[in-house]
C-alpha cells in the first residue's frame, strides 16, 4: 500500500489533534483510502511543550518554511493561522514546491485565497480548506460537490462556535459576556485573537469563502462590514425570548441583480427556524438551492476533534487522487462580483431605547420613524416611574437599512433618549 507523506506546520489545538487522528484511526483510513497516511515532519515554536502526542517519531523543524520544502513530504498541513506572515509563507512555499496543501486557515484564504488557488492550479496540486469553515461540518464539500448542480439562492449560517457558545451560555445562565468568553478560550474554541470571534470577523472570513464556492466569485472579505456580539446585553436576550426570537450571530449570502449581498451581524431569528435551535459551540448552515430546496447542516464548528476530522477528510480526498479547483471553478474564472448597496437592503428591526418616562416621548420617537417611512410592528413599554429611565422596545415592519440608520441617528440625538439605542435586525433564517 503506498503512503502519502505529510508535514504538519502548527501543533496547537488543531495540529496536535490532526496528528492524533491520523495515528489513531490509521487502519480505518487506510481501508477507505487504499493508502496509508504518514506524518513524517512537524513544526511549531516550542519544541518542549507537551502536546499530548509523542513527537519523537517526527522530524522537527524550527522553521516551518523549511518543512514546506522537505523533499520527502507530499502534502503540507498549514495549521498555524493568520492571514499573512508565516502561514502565508508556508502555504506559498509548499505550493511552489509542488506539494498539496490542506489548511484550516479561513483568514488566509479570505485575504489571499484567489492567488493561492491560482498557484495551486499552476502547480497541478490541491489547496483544500474544509476545516476552515464550520469546523467538522462538511459544508465546503457540500457546496463544491454535493450541491454543484444547483443555483444557490441563499446561504444562512451560524459560523462561529465561540460567539454562539457565548450567546447560548449568556441566555442559559445570565452570566456576563467577559466571563463566558474566557471559558470559550479555555475550551480551545476561540481564535488566537478572540476579537475575531466576537466582532464577527472570523465568521465573515468563513462566509466569504462559502459565497465564493456558491457564486464562483473572488472572496470579497474586503467589502464586508461585519458586526459582532459585544453589544448584546442580557436584557436584549430576554426581550428576544418574549418576542419569540433567539439572538444569533448570523451570516447570509445572496446573489441579487444589484450584486452580491454578504451580511454578518447579530440577528433575531424566529424560534421556529432550524437555526434558532443551533446552540453552544455548534454551527448551523442553511443552503437553499433551486433544485434541492432547503438543506440544513449542523455540527461542531470548532474544537480539536471536529476540526481535525475536516483536515483529515481533505487529506483523504487528496490521497484518493481527487483534484478539484479550490473554489469549485478554476481560479482564473472567479468573477469579481460587485456588492449590492447596503442602504437599499430591506429588513425588519428590533430597537431598544432607554428613555425618560414622561408624556410625549413615545410620540417623539414615533415621529422620527414616521419621517423615515419606518412602520412600527409592535411596541413594549413597562413600568411607570417618572424618576427612572424606562425601556422602550419597538419592532418594525420592513424598511431599508438606509432609512433605519437615518432614523437611529436622529433618535440617538433626542434629549429624551438616555443612552445609545440598540438595534438588532430580525431575520427569517
Ligand atoms: P493554536 O494557537 O492552538 O496553534 C497554533 C500553532 O501554530 C501552535 O502550535 C504554534 O506553536 C504554531 N506556530 C505559531 N507560530 C509559528 C511559527 N512561526 N512557526 C511554526 N509554528 C508556529 O491555533 P489553532 O490550532 O486553534 O488554530 C490553527 C488554525 O486552525 C487557525 O488557522 C485557526 O483559525 C484554524 N481553526 C481553528 C479551530 C479551532 O477550533 N481551534 C477551528 C477551525 C479552524 P506553539 O504551540 O509552539 O506555540
Ligand atoms: N474560533 C472559531 C470559532 C474556530 O469559534 O468558530 C473555528 O473556526
């Protein structure tokens, strides 16, 4: 049985788990692949760190770029992370040396994916990234292969395990954002820079990769304006429940006549939507295709085992001889699609205002919404104490983003409004 020789650059949460899966599931993988997978070399920063795997059987490289040109290696796993620096150097060097590359690095691909995919094609090797999107869920394979016959109407998804874990735990325990984030970091879900998780950047990286697969276009992360979950308060989570919603960090991608729509922001999702039930570190993705209808994918979106499962699935594809363009179409044919203007997008909204409790306040707020043609769908105001601020919760009918943001700017400036308004979009996910 021939063997595929592998070098692993990066031995953290994902890298160490990848080496472990290859070792521990060797017999089942060999039976399915008809080849053996053999890790021959590794690289990380600190040689003496205990990684829970025996390192003495592998060649050790201080410099990961040197591992990338090791003549014995057929395939390099880049599991270091980061959109440039050493990760970029390792991937570029390995591809240029004619080696296949498997990576879990969505930041790198969101920024450099088209160029690297072009280099892989020139060199006749694979650049695969199943683990980069939604951890253990095979959504890349689903879009590139299983759903390849469809025109994709819409992709909606929870694509960051850390922020979903935080929102779920805040709702279940009433604990604050900071303490739940620390717990997610301890569990190995969070990125090296956790602001990527909670500010929607990591999920936006993933969404733009899914959009490239679905719409055959260049990754357009540069054109996205992700919003994260730092501003979500327990009070909003509680109101969402009362109104029949759950708050999720939601991504959505569509191709419209006005251009590509790529959104990443917290959203109120109806409790009846499949995605509302996706909790904890789980990710969930709904794909609507013109032939398949709606297909729902759910699974662990982060963590050692699920991510290593996806890394090794790509390695197995390559060992089997499967060669597909990174984004499903040749890199030279990836379209540079324009983005649809955000201010024209239509949706409905949840607003929470802390206001002075006195006659006419409601009329002032309603007048601003009226002037922007934003129609109120429901309104909650409870309590009566002229000495205390009162919470006003409004949901709206459909309005454009432009109208809503103009209304918000005016409302924020009203003397009776005591703190910055909270706005959360309502999505029929
Ligand atoms: P970690 O921070 O746990 O591991 C990073 C590894 O890279 C460490 O072993 C580190 O070495 C090594 N490293 C850092 N700099 C260098 C360098 N200059 N040369 C060689 N090695 C270096 O990250 P994760 O395992 O969590 O993430 C790896 C990749 O997987 C990232 O792209 C991430 O986005 C992606 N990913 C992670 C998921 C997760 O759940 N954690 C899920 C899906 C994707 P040392 O250990 O010595 O410090
Ligand atoms: N930090 C990421 C998450 C890891 O929480 O989803 C998976 O990409």
